[in-house]
C-alpha cells in the first residue's frame, strides 16, 4: 500500500516536472521557430538587395559573387547563433560549443578551408576572372563561376569542370585571355625542292591581307628547321585575343590551299615497300 502511494507520488511529481518544462520551454521553441522563419526570409531579402546593388554598380563580377556568398553564409551563421541562444543556451556555453565544433570541423574539413583560403587569394591577386579562357589542373575552359570553394570551367565541348580553389591557388595557371592580343606561331613544312622565297611570300600574303591580322607587330616568316624530309617555315603573326582562333583556323586552311596552288609541295610520310 505504501509502495503504491509512493509510486503515485513520484509519478505525479514527474508529470508536474514534465508539464512545467513544457510550459516553460514551449514559448522559447515557438519564438525560436518564428525567429528562424523571419531570419531566413530576411536573409533572402538582403541577398536580393545585394544582387540588385551589384547589378547597378560596375564592380568586377568575380568580386560580386564572392562577396555575395560571404554575406549569405555570414548571415546564416548569425541566424543559427541567435536561434540557439533564443532556446536558452547561455552565450558562454555557446561560445565553448562553437569553439569545439569549429575545431572538429576544421580538422575534418581541412581541404575545404584550404579551398576557402585559395578563393580569397584568387580574389586578391586575380589570376583570372569570369569569362577568361584558362588552362589549369590538366583542364582548359572558360571560367563560368568563381565561388568561395571552387571554380567552374566550361570546356570547348560544353562540359562543366569544377576545380577546387586550393589547387588553383597553389599551381600553375595559364590565362589565354589575360592580354588583349595574342601571338600565333604556325609551322609549315615544304619539300627541299620547293622555292622557299615563294612559299614565304604566299604565307605572308595570307596573313597581311586578312582584316583580323594586326599590323604591329608585323607578321614574319623564316626557316625554323631543316628536317629529315622538309624545310620547316615558321609563320608568326598577332591578333586580338577575341579574334585569335578565327584567324588561326583560317590561316591553316588557306595556307594549304594556296601553297599547293603556287606549286609548293607539302611533304607527308610515305611508306616504302621493298620486295624481297
């Protein structure tokens, strides 16, 4: 009998405690949820304002996206901290918890932190920007996006390549769009029986008569090598970076046609079969 009364008493006390906790904690949960919803909406609103600001201004596109990402993640961290504190977690405990979590996350995400640091270095030193044609990490493509952790390239075959910023900031990058002009170097092999002077005149005429060829520095052609089966002529000319490939492919095709039309022989490998 006494055991039953004690059990009932304990049950009533437990119920009272649970009820008291629910009554005390429910307003905090409701306010934290409301704060989360309101904060999330406010973050989206601020992100829209930031995007509108950058659209109206004349800042570098790389800087715009990087700053927008930083603002977005920074606001989310502030919101998370505020919501946790609203649930009743003391600020000192929260700082200790964030410190421990930061250490654990830092050890687990060393690569990501390296990529973040790489993104900052890319933003500071600007080895490339959005729209540049670059070659790095064995990949070549046009820079489509530079985010906090990665850089996205669009290859000539319309394939997307994602490269971590950490690797890009610590390795060689070849930027084909860094300068306004580019120099093209093409080699044409002619037979030893062909007229070198005439071949040089044909090649120079092709590039000099094309409107995309820059006059300064002037195009030039000279004998670059005496090969086993050909005399190699090196044709060098300059073009604006945006016109480079159009002129490059034009000269290749036209040179073959006009050299052959001028009676200049272009040697190619022959297979000689000797009968026993």
